[in-house]
C-alpha cells in the first residue's frame, strides 16, 4: 500500500511538472534548457514551436544535437519581456562546463499556441495587425 | 549638533550611492539607463567607457540624438553574465515610445576599468 501511494504521488508530480512547464514563457525556457543540459534533445525539440506541416520533432532533435557546441553546466532565467499576449523574449544566463569559455547571455523568443508556450518566433500569419512582422533573432 | 549629524548622514549616503552605482555591471547599466531616461545625457556619459580622443560633450550629444530618435519609456535591468572577471553582458528589457519593436531586450557590453564598471557597447 505504501509503495502504491509513493507511485501515485510520483506520477502526479510528473504530470504536474510536465503540464506546468509550458504554462509560462519562463517555464518553457527552463524546461528547454534543462533538457539541453541533460542532453535530452528529443524532449527539448518537443518544446519548439510546431510550425508548418513538415515539422518533425525527430529532425529538430537531430539539428539541436548537431548545433549545440558547448556542454551546458548550469543556466538561470534572468527575466521576461512580454512583447504581446502571444509572444515574449526571455533572457537566460548560460554557464558552459568549460568555465574558461565564460558565461553567455541569450534572449530566447517564445510564442503561445493553443494555450501552451513554445520556443521560437510567432509566425507572421499568427500575429495581429498591430504587431511587428519581425522579431529579434536568438542572440548573444 | 543635530543639523550637523543630518548633514553627515546625507553626505555619507551620497558617497555610498556614488560608489555603489558602478560596483557591478548591473548597477552601472541601471545608472546609465536612469540618466538617459531622465534626459540627463551629461550624467549618462559618466557610465560610458571613454577613449583618449573621446569628448564627453560630443558623446552626450550623440546619446541625446539617439534617444530623441527612439525615446526610452521604461527599462528593467534583468541580470548579467560574466564573460571574464572584467567583462560582462547585461540584459535590459526596454520599452520605446515608438518604433518596431516597441518592446525588446537589449544586451549591453560592460567592462571594468580602474575598478569601475562602465558601458562599452550597446
């Protein structure tokens, strides 16, 4: 009975964590970099904005695996700039395993789709007419 | 005697504020943005790295022109990442009066010169 209770509590915790990670711009960015830190590229790719019919999580995961040059030791989300109700920028401090390489600062665009936040820019077709068509690139 | 004590406290407070505004990359950036947002361009220049040939008046004028082009309505210093012990990048959430995008995150490059943090590039 005790084991069963522990199992149920763990299951609920997992469900809560997976649901809450995309509830906010900060949450999705934290989840994304946590996955990158653990080299779980498939899980990280699932958090990317699913744009177009050709979107494939597996392809994005492969691209991520190939593009991450520095192994991530730790990270911290510094803050959020809300651009509109559907898009935001999140500033993140990245500390590579090789500390001699120095810390990095990135701002990550995030966008809302079907009530969930994703990593990436909001497609122009999804933007209201009052917003800009251009968003800053992820940059350091 | 009471007046003298008050004066001493005020002087000490001013000294502390003066020293602390360049004690970290974040505080130097905050002081710079505060000065620019208050149109105090002459003060803002104090937080910018100067080369031998740079003239504070000219730099203040350039800052004023830049700011009038795209006036800062609000700013929020989010935090810093240290590239080295003497070089950091600071993220600032900025809202402009006009222009696109109106809201953005600016990355400011800050360096330590003679023990004080100053803005190198933004």
